[in-house]
């Protein structure tokens, strides 16, 4: 099968969406107000997204590790695959250089900066939407996470919900 321009575009879209979802979820998990989540969880069933979010936030280091591994998969592995595919589609070294610069700018803006701004602004909604996927990823990565947690014990530390006077 001959590499096509449409395949290249599809690959770019997949990488950007994956990176954006990870970046937005990371920002949301760091920005979400714990008191607001506790309030939502107290009004819902035990298996609700809000209650599951509380569990994920309790092990924030583990959750952020899962997000980081996934995000790096999209950004690094995706970029490597895209570079090889792009070299097959774009026959000019100058064109490939321009393509690489344009893709870098797209990843920074569309895959990182914009999703982090949105993740911070809509932290509760995005964190709640991310819960089911993060639970699946957490299960799939469990053996690797256990190894990482043995090497870096700070990741396993549970996070206490804390507030300041203003909250």
C-alpha cells in the first residue's frame, strides 16, 4: 500500500487529539477543586464518576504517571511514526523540514497549550469525563506502574484533601 497524503493527515489528527486529551486531563486533574468533587460525590452513587475521581485524586501521582506515559506515547512515538511516514510522502528534504516545524508548532499549540488552558478552565467537567478512560489505562498499565512505584516511592504517596481559609 502506497503512503498517501490523506494517511499523513489522519496520523497528524490522531496524534494531536491524543496529545490534547492527555494535556487537558492533566491540567484538569491538577486544577480541579477537591471540595467541589467531594460535594458532587456526596450527592451521587458510590460508583459515580465523582467518587471514582476522588479515588484517582487520592493517588494523584499514579494518575499523573498514567497521563504522562500516555501523552509521551502520542508525542514521542507518534512523532517518530509520523516522521517516517512523512518522509515517504514528502520527497523533498526542505519540504520535510517545513512539515516538521509546522507539526512541532501544532503539537505545542493544539496538543499542549490550548488543552491545558481548557483543562484548567473546565477542570471539573474534563476531570469527570477523563475518569473512565483513566481507570482503563490504570488497569492496563498496572504492572508497569507497580515497577515505577518501586523505583520512585513518592508516586505511591496518597494525597490528602487540603483546603485553605478562602476555600
